[in-house]
């Protein structure tokens, strides 16, 4: 692939859509011209400060109309963007900067003092003077150089730095655009509420390249979202946790204005899909994405999603995520290669990341054959669709049996929003515990009845409730923190008939 000149590339989009509204936030709106001109000003400042193609520049931005300018500006300078999640603690920010090996940051005004106090070269986007983007004077960037260093979610420990080349970043954006279910027209808005450091930025870039408007909300506020939905907002990205919150907030209401709900990051349970469908219609588009291989890995269009759930999909505990996208290869590392064989999902793609960073900021590549072992357990059906079953890292061992918590969680789902963890036990190895988030009265009896069809060794031996599950910046449950919460409040009396005693 020839060198990429991001300045010239984005100048075409600015020229084509300059007067259109590109981004809206709670405080106002910015046109395409305003977004790209501010990005050009940042790129010029970075280049003047000595940043060269392949250098690493961290970014930290809340969801706002300034966020795309920061990302575009780093890109036009030819640097590798290191996006930091807005939910990171100060210690996690320092950790991520050390992993990536960067000493330069572009951020919003509310974070500039923190980075300056820690001795980093800091560029506050609010202080950047816009420069009309014509495409002239920006570097050609070799396609093999790093273009982005993202981080795994860190649900099981220290996040890993994932290195994506300039080529793969460019290709991934083109593939995401090509997989859109429809092309946005002027004024077609897509609501994004997840942190810009993760899926919101990728969806934003694709939507903006097609001339639409991105609406960036800083988190999920059902009261703020509802007027947008009632006004006819055509598109929204909402992970299952977000859909659960919205359907609970709008219970008993029909909101038919949306054309498409994009969802991913976690399986969509059948009961939740039914609530979403009743409220919004059969408009859910499912995808499968990873930090190591961004969307689109697999795609299930709204009509295909509807057909799968209407046919009883999910009753066996699987979650169908559709067919592989263009340029994506998927293998199941299991005992066989036929439909229905379960095993670890292996991925290889045209927009694949290069690998992970070691302690010296060198890239550790994926397997010699180019495949990335995802840690997800899945299978293909006889139509060639991929189904997610569980996470290898979540597997528990109890009484000599291997048990995946997702199977039990799906059984308990009608009774409560619960998750399953393995509590360490000398006698059993691990004891299966069901933990519910703010459950209704009587949930324990309902959950026990729901688990009656499971094998005895899979049934929870203890039921606990918490006010809220610990989650990371992407909204994903952090099981190790939930287990730590149980340890703080409960003591195990071990043995063949284990008992949990309240501490304090």
C-alpha cells in the first residue's frame, strides 16, 4: 500500500461537506469545516513540536464536539494515537502512558493541568488556533507505521497495548463504511454514548466520512436521550447494557422513529431483544468486535437478527453474531472443523492489528500463521454464522467439572440481572455463586427454580445481591472486582456442604 497522506484525505471530506453539521453535543454543534480546521491547527502544532510519522501521541477527551478534532489532528500529523479512556483513574493513565511509551498528550482543558504536572508535553485542544484545511503541508505516512495503540478492557488484569498500523486503521475504516446498512444523508444523526476512546470514535469516523452527523453524549442519560428518539433520530449505537437501561426507563412506550440500532460488545439475551423489539421495532444490527480486530468482524443485519430470534435463537444459550465481514477469516480451534464444533475463536483479517507491546514498547506479533486467539469460545452453525458461547478466561472448575458462567447466567436471566462467579474453595476448587444487581424481592427463589433444569453441579450454591456491578470504562463487568466485593462481606465455611457467613 502506498504512503497515506491523512491531511489530503481529510481535506476532501472538509471540502465536500464543510457547511454541514458534523458533531453535536449537549452544548452545541460544529460543522465539518470547524472540526477539520481545528484538527489541522492541532496537527500543525504537533509537527512544530517535533512529532514525526510513527511517533506516539496520547489523547484524552470526553465525548464532545472537540473529540473528533483531537483524533483527526493526531492522525494528520502522522502519529500513532494512544486514546485513553475517560474513565481511567490517574494511576491507570500513567500505566497506559508507560505501556505506550509516549510523553506527548493532546487533551481537553479539564485534563491539561494533570499532564503538565506530570511533565508531559501537553496540547490543550481548546487553546489550538484553527487552520483552514487544504491538505497542503502534511506528511506522507508509511503504511506499516503504527497508527493507533488501543488497550484491552482490562477485565482480568493489566490492560495490553494493541498496535494497529496506519494501513490497518485506514482499511478498517473503509470496511466499516462498506458494511453500513444504509448511507446517511445530510442531517442524519447517529447517537453515540460509549467513550470516544473505544467504539464511539470508530463509528464516528465512518459516519463522518459518509456525510452524516454524530451526536456524542458523555454517558447514558435516559432523560436526555428520549427527546432525540422522539424527534426521529435515525441511528444509535447501544450495547446490551445500554439497551437494558433505556428499555427500563421507557417501559410501556413505543418509539418507532429509529431506523437502526447498532449493538455489540456483549451478547444480546432473547428477553432483552424482545423488549427492544417491542419498543423500537425489528431494527437491531449485531456485530462482533475486538480491540485486536475492530468492527466489522461479523455482521447480522436487522432482518437476519429478527429471523434468528423469531426462530427461537438464544434458547440454547448461544448468541448469534452473524457472518464474517469482508476480508475476515475465522477458525474454530476445536476437536473438529464442522458446523456445531465448539472451540476458541481465531481471527485473521485485512485490518488486523500487528500485536501487543512488551515492556520495551516492542511489538509482539500474533501467531506465526497470523491468527489471533481471541479467548472467546464459539461455533459455526450450518448456515456459516458465528455463535458466541463463553469466555475461556471465565471458565470455573467445581468438583472436577468445567463450567462456563454464561450458561448459568442465561438460565437465571428471567429471575434477575445476575452474574456468576467462582468463589475459591479448598474442597470444591470453586463454588458457584450467583450475584444479582439490585434484584427484585423473591429473586432467589425464582433463580433457583430457573436453574432446576441445569445439571446439579452447575447450580449456584449461594445467592448474593449488590447495589451495582463493578464495570470498566466500556461498561463491561469486571468479575475479579465483584469477587473481591464478595470476599469483603462474606466468609466461606468450606466442606462438602459449604456455608457463607456474613462478615460484620
